[in-house]
C-alpha cells in the first residue's frame, strides 16, 4: 500500500458516504471547518464528549461531516436543543454551528436567552450576510443597501452587529474574526471552548456564489482578500482615529468575563434543595 | 389490514398501572398534579416548559420536585425552545417531558415532527383549552384531537393518550413515558382543562408495583451501531450522547445510520419504518373502555371529560331500560379501528358528543358507510361549556 501520511482530517472527518459536501466551490465554510478541527485536535478533546449541534442553513450542514455526537436540528433551534443536551449532561462539550439567519433571525430568541443564562455552550456563528441555502435572501446581517433576492432594490433595513447583540444579552465570551484568518479562528475556537460560560464566536465569511455575484464582490479569493484588507484588530482600533476604523471588521476577543455559569448554578441549587444528599 | 400485521409484531400486553393494596395514601389532587406525580413516578428527570394556562401547575410542581431528586427543571423562553430542549435532553439520555396548552402546542408542532422523524423519546402534555387562537384560556374544549394527529407537517404517525379522570391522568402519564421510551417517539397526552383543574381522590400505587419501561441500550460495538436499526421489530436500541457511539441525528430524511439521503428507496425505508412502528403494534398501543356494550343498540363514542358525562347518561338510560353503551378510547391515536368497526356492526345508532365542531366523528364516518345521517348523531359544542349528562340522555331518549 502507498504510504499515506496521517492527517488530522483522517481522524475527524466521517469519510463514508458523507462526501462530496454540499458547499459551493469557493465557500469559506470549509476553511472554518478546518480551523475548528485543528483547534479540537490541539486541545486533545475526547470526540465522545463533543456534541456538535446545528440548525438549518449552509453552515449548519457542518456536523454531518465530523466524527462527533452530531445533532442537525430545526431552523433557528440549535441553541435550544443544545441547552437540553448541556443541562442534562453538563460534562459534554456542546458546540453550536450556526449562521446569521439561523441564529439571529429565526433563532434570535434562543440566542439572547442562552446568553442571558450564561450556559456553557460555544456558538460558532459563520456570518456570510445572506441566506445562501435558499438562494440569496436578505438576512439580519445583510448590509444596508446590499442586494439580495428579497432586496432587489437594495436592502433598506439596518443590520445587526452580532457581537454587540450577544454582549448586550449577557454572553460572557464574545470574539470576532474572519474566515481569512484561519489561525486566529483556530485560536479563538480554543478560547471559546475553554471558556466556562456562554461564548459567541462570530466568523465573518463569504458566499461568493450568491452574495458575491449579487453584489459584484469578485472571485472567492477577492472576497477573502477583502476580509484581510478591511479588518483590523481590536488593539489597532483603539489606537486609530475613528474615521480610519469606520466600516472595518473589528477582530479580537471583545469580551471575556467570569460570571456564574448556568449548569453550575443549577448544580448548586440541586445541592441546596437536596441538603447534601446528592453527590 | 391490522389483523394481518398483528401476527408479525406479537406486541407485549401491557397492563395499566393498578393501585397496590398496601399502596400510598389516598390523595385529593388535580389532574395537573396527577400528571406531575405520574411523570416523577415514571422516571422523568428532565422538564423544560413555558407557562401557559391551564397547564402551568405541572411546571410549577416539577420546578419544586425535580431538583430534590437531582432531575432538571428549566423554564425556557418559549414553547418552541421547550420541545427542542426536551428532545436534546432525551438524546443525552434523559426521560423528558413538557406540558403546554393549545397555543403552545401549535408552536411545538415542528419540534414534535423532529422528535418523531429522529425517533427521540419524549412526552408532550397538552391540557386543552378553548380555541382557536387565544380563545378562552380557562375554558374546556376538545379541539386538539386532530391537531395531535396531524398538526406537524408531513406524514408522521402519532401516539396520543386521553384520560377521563384524575386517576387515569396519573396512569396514562406513566404509560405515555413508557410508550415514548419503547417506541422511541414523541407521545402526546391530551388532557381536558376540566380534568387538569378538577380535584378527585386518587389512590397512588406502590412505586414498586409501577411498570417502568426504559429505552433499549445498545450492547454492540460502535461500528456496528445503527441509530435506526431495522432488525428489531422497529423497536431499536438508542445510545445516548457521550456513550461513545457518535451517531448523527438530523431532521432531514435519513438512512439507517442517521445520515441525510435523497434516495427514494432509503426515504421509503424511513417512512415505512415510522409507519410500521405504530401500525405493527396496534394491539399494544390501543386501549379502550367498553361499558354496557354487550346488548347495546345505541352506542356513545367519546373521550375525556365528555365521557364522564356520557357515563352518567348511560347509567340513567339503562335505569329506564334503554339498551345504550359507551365506547371510550384511552388511546385516540392510533385510532381503535377494530373496536369501532365491531361497535358499528352491533349497534343501530352511534352518538358522538365532543367539545368541538366535529373531529372524532370524522373517524367514525371513515369506518362506516351505512350509518351516516340518521344513525350517526353528533353532539358538538365549542363555546367553553361542557356537554351535560342530561343533554346526552335527551338524545338517547329521542333515538330510542
């Protein structure tokens, strides 16, 4: 047999029957998946202890490809299913893979309440600014005046700042990066998983086939270069004058604080009402 | 059709829970309280719910009791989150339950379909209230009989239980949890508002005498595990997350391993599996109460609180020498086709009282050709009041 070098993906991808994947050529979901897998491999987490939950959308198809406990749920509901899993088995590492429409439109209610509870779920939100799977409708993060199939004259709605939304709702770890910054993504995934509390990692991504075409954003590579050239770190933002940071994607760990995690609080409650009877 | 398939399945006869002689004390309790106690006695250790009249007492009691037993109670942000959380918890190994009423039940329908297609055990209690929409929240109605069968989009066979007393609410809650575990599906318990809030004396059985069913656990290595194993009479083992089996769950049409498929043959296998799981086990699932039916020429077919009125009417009519009987489904879905066919053969007239504008009666119509107008008599009301024994008695006298 040929001498095939052992790669991380050989261990973490489900190889039988699951490929080819559903993502278009040029989609950045694959880059993000690579970063997530490398992060988990680096952390040497037991695959049996990882539950990857998703909703509906392009990014939400990710769990089927990876060899964890995987739960592909209903549109918008990933965090609610994840809450059930985490509450019953707090020892499991629960990671939610979601998109801008899935998490902040139809799933917005679950997002803010999971953030408020500060339940230890890691939400990795891949934000491509559009509903890709259904063919290019406007999402809550479609920029003002951008074109979508349901905003053919330009989007008149203002867009969400997902990280601000999560912070406002009480998420105790919030970070943002882009699909271009694969190593940074990998590091932030680790930080988010390690954080004991609700964590939101927004990964700005690209949808060249639908959003890119509708809005004349060029090739997949052009869209990735745009992420490189139009994003700055939080540290840089603080040094630069306001006019130089306007319209830029701010990358970095935007919030990290320690407050009581929800399954810990529940365990305390159980201990209290059981009067020490519960081990 | 059911007579042929019964032989294949050989379902286990499951006796209803019976109170033990040395049982716990007699207690005066509400139907909602009986549901909460039934859930705890059945081993429910996870509840997620959202407040809604007239079901809220179930959540309140479980908020008090579950933490004492190391179980989980969580109040979610809405009913959609509630059905989602109990499904997620069940996949992590919990026996899970939620309770709601009409508006919340409508919101849960997509999630109920998900629990059914993914074959995840859970129980939804729907304490029915008057509708449509917000309706009359504190008034009774039996308007969700069809919603409990057809509420979720697509074809998905249902198991729906329907008690007519507080005691039976306790027993059928336990049975609902047991059936959910055995058949790996979302089982629905329909209660009437009046039963949820009515207080009756209940003799609780000894815990030791309660028959508890838990899901079958796999005993095979991971690479042999099929999440939807077709070789077990459609009752296949279920591994929990974290036990090393690392399977995939999806609401997409899937193959036996749980991976999405668009292949017509695999889609067909999945759909047939969902259907046969119920239809091959009709005898195990269907429970009916038959009262004074041996020589009856008039039959009353009804469920829940309306059957309580019908029982009084039957007793009064029998005292007048009128040959009338009652057939009452405890399981309304799957519908007791065989028992209803037998009833239709033996009686001249069927009276179908129900607190809606006609739901159960459609099933009777489906099973009969000759009893349509004069011999199939509806008593229907959806104005928030009950059908009284006297009203039923009057109709019995008229047709006699």
